[in-house]
């Protein structure tokens, strides 16, 4: 009993210390430090609120918040896909925060209905081919990649990857499970090799001639184009982006986004930070640093991204994408997508 009392006192004292000290906010970020820290530093400069940044894999951060429970110091969770934000909400690790900024700057389908999370940027996942090849002049839909004429010609990473899971979840939402499964079965039959590596590896395999079509997020291609490694630049320069489904539902997009943590001991500071990340400056910096599409209208894309062309994006409520994740994973499994 004495031990419990002692622990309570220690917890009470340490919480008191935090409250009495300088304002701060604890950010758990699945986004790499270099791709978020400068924006957080700017926030500190402008507000005097100190930001404590913890980076890690999204699933690890989510389990950490879960394990920490009531005493979790997490205020803000940043992830690079909608699926994880929905998962955090489903686990009861987030809370609602609705602000005029969020409502006016983030399109409805890119935020949670109850205000538990919202998008900071959009990420597109089109089809890539080699510039000047016969494929480069084609008009393609994702469905084209499941055609019987493309046997052994498609490169895409594993189904364990959340980008693919979210892509198939979005497809189920838009065309129904049956059509989605027909597509995935056809696609798997056309794989050039068993899925391996990340999106950059699919782009490399494409240019190396191991496949004629690759599915990858555009910021990887942009990152390669801007790389300090000339070999990466040389590869990326050979790639042409084809925007699929431009005559119907549009190309698949995912998001990077933010959520206010359930316990958020510094919730006032956290709310200020969340709004700050949507202001024009932050959105502009974020778009340039990450080569993703800013969620705020009127903010310019990074020049390399602009060169890949404008496109019609699918309009799927991303909350649905998260909810359909389990169904998508099962479907991909049945179709043999390793
Ligand atoms: Fe990524």
C-alpha cells in the first residue's frame, strides 16, 4: 500500500513540474526527423512552446501510446498514411479537435468526421513507365495492369505495405469487393517478380528492364530526382508518370496526417501546433521538403512534383480506407499478393 502511495506522489510531483515549467508539446512522429523538425523549430520560435520529438515506425508509436495508457506523454501523433490514423482512433488513442483552421483548410474527405485526425499532405500513387518507351504513350487505368496481355510486366512492393493496403481499400470502397478482387488477382498474375523492396526499388527495377510498369508514390521519384547521388538522379530521369483512371475515379491518393492524442497532457499547446501545421508557411515548407501535395489550397507543389503533371485524384473518405483495411488485407492474401 505504502508503495502505491509513494508512486502516486512521485507521479503527482513529476506532473506538477511539467505543468509549472515552460510550455511544451510532445510529438510522436512516424515521419523522419529531417522531414518535420524544421517546421517544429519554427513553431517553437514563434510561440516559445518547446517541442519534444520522438520518431519511430507508426505501429511502434501506436503501441507505445497504448502501453503508456493514461500516463502517456504523447500530445500529437504524426503518421504518413490514413490507415494508421484510423487505427489509432479505433484503439481509443486519439481525441476530437475541431478548429476553424482545420475545417476551412482540409477537405472533408481528408479528415475524420469526429475530428480525431486530419491530413497535412496528400501522396499520390500512380503508374510509372520508362520515358520514350512504347508504354509511355499509353493511357492507363489501374485495371489495365491486370490485363492478360501484361504477364510478367508489373513491379509493385509487398501487400504487407500499408500504401498498397490503402490503395486496395480505396478500390473496394469505389468499385466494390468483387471487382477489386478480380483486379488484384489479375495484377498478381502479372507480377514480374515476387514483391520485394520499397517503392524506390520498383522504380529501379523498372529502369533496369525487369518490368514495364511500376506502381509507386511520386515523392519517391521526386526524392530520387533531387538526390545527391547522381546514379539515383540518372535512374529517376528515365521515368515517366502515367496518371491512371483520369476519365473515371482518378488516381489513388493517401495522406500524411496528424491526430491529437487521447491523454494529451499539453493539449492547448498541441492544438496550437496542429493549427500551425496548416498555415501557409508550414504547408509550403512541408510540401517542398517532402515532395507531397499540400492539403491547403493555393500552396505551390515542389517544382519536381509539378513536372509530373496535374491529375485528377480519387475522392474517397479516408476514414473508409482505414475501416476497410482488414478486408483489403484478406482480399490481397486470397489473391496471392505476397
Ligand atoms: Fe513512404
